[in-house]
C-alpha cells in the first residue's frame, strides 16, 4: 500500500469524525486525532505476520487533562461503542489501551516513562536524562490528522527537534564507550579465555551501540529494537554501514583465530572477522564524527573520543570537574 496509514485515516474520516460531529459538536475542535505510539502499525511496519496479535481498527483521540474531566469519559464510551459495532473487530484489552481516548500528558508520560506536562512544551535537562530513550521514536511516530488546540502537536514537534546539544553529546559519549568496551576490549578478552558465551554478548551489545551511534549522528530516534536495523537500512543511503552491521551480526564464533593467543590491549586480531568488522565500523563512526565537527582525531579506538568529548566539549574548570564526571557516570571509567 503506497500510503501506510491510509486504512486508519479512512476509518477516522468515514466513521470517527462523523461520530464526534454528531455527538460532541461543541468539542469537535478540542479533540486531536491521529495514530501514534506503540505498535508496528504506528511505524508503518505491520504486515500479515504481525497481525496475529494486538491488531484491529482504531485511532487515537488526544484531549487535554481539563477536557478529559469535562467530556472525556463520555467520548470514550461513544468511541468504544463505535469500535464494538465494527464487524469482526474484537480488540484485545492491550490494543484498546493503545487507542481511543487519552490525555496528551498521559500519552507522552506513559511512553517516555517520565511525568510530562505537554502544555509547557519543554523538558528539563534532568527529564531528558531520565526518560526512556528507546521509546522516543514511539512518541513521535505515526500521523496526526487534526489538532486544533495544538498541544499534542507542539510537544511532538519539540521532541522531533531532537536532543538538546548537551544531552546529544552525552548520549554519543555513552554509546562510544559501550561499543568500545564491548567490542574493542572485552570481546578479545573473552575469546582469549575461550568464554564464547560472553564474547557473543559483547558482540550483541556492540551491534546495538553501533546502530545507536549511527542514529545519533543522523539526529534521528531509532525505533523499537526489532525494527532498528530495518529503519537503519532506510536512512543509510549508501547502504555501507548497514552492510557492515549485517555482516557483523552473521560472523559466528571463530575459536581457531584465537588458538594460542594471549590478550594484549595493543593487538587487534584481524584474522577474526568480528574484530575486522569492529574496526571497520569504528572507522566509519569516526568519519561521521569528523563530518559533524565532533572530533579531529582519526583514532579508531572509540574510547579516546569519549575522553575528547568529555574534556573539550564540556566547559569544566577544576572546581566543577567532579560534577562533570558524575554526569558521564560509567562512561569514563
């Protein structure tokens, strides 16, 4: 289907809009409508296979907290009656909770895992640090078809504006450290110990961090983990980075490459494809950082760039250095 949200939009236009106009004419311009939040359909990724659970007709109706008190309960009853009248539309309770009538604050608070005041249209630095970063894409996916009040859309646009610069840099530092620790240090340690289970865990963590870093450089939020690579292939125009990630995911354990080897922090065992691809990915990420002016250092060891960002990108003097270290947490240990 050329328009991935066409079915839901048609349902709103043909059924929901008329119900609102008939039963709630005085509040019609107080109700924001669209489809967003949890579910593959909100990303446009639903297919025949995904429709075996939590699938059915539905849209989201967002109202302010004050409007929820005024007419929200009656609107919810009317909406559910409409849904129940649709042939074969036996929605699960989980899907009912994801669609229908909800407050703007409740929608964003539930998805991001923090208390949101959408009317303020802002998040503090503490809130940015505390929110569930993996759910940001879920908070801004889908489509909004009507929002006369503008509260839902304004908060959405604020999130789509991406992280504040200081938070963005901390997120990059976090993932640089995770990638480096997992694949440029601990993977080799685990393989020299013949601890292949731990080595596989290092690779999986490194794979995730590599993709997180790519999204951070592109200033885009990655979707739920099972769709992260799919979305990466959509935004990677050359396909080179996506290819490196795919190859790293398919390497498998190569014990022979580590036979008789002792661990050395200065040695890269490039006969192991995992190590070779790790260094290729690291160089690619460093190139992206250079293009963005985040570093002028070509070193492929990503931990070195964590230190550079910490020391040069935070305006710290000796008196507040300890505060900066606490903000970075385990990033610099």
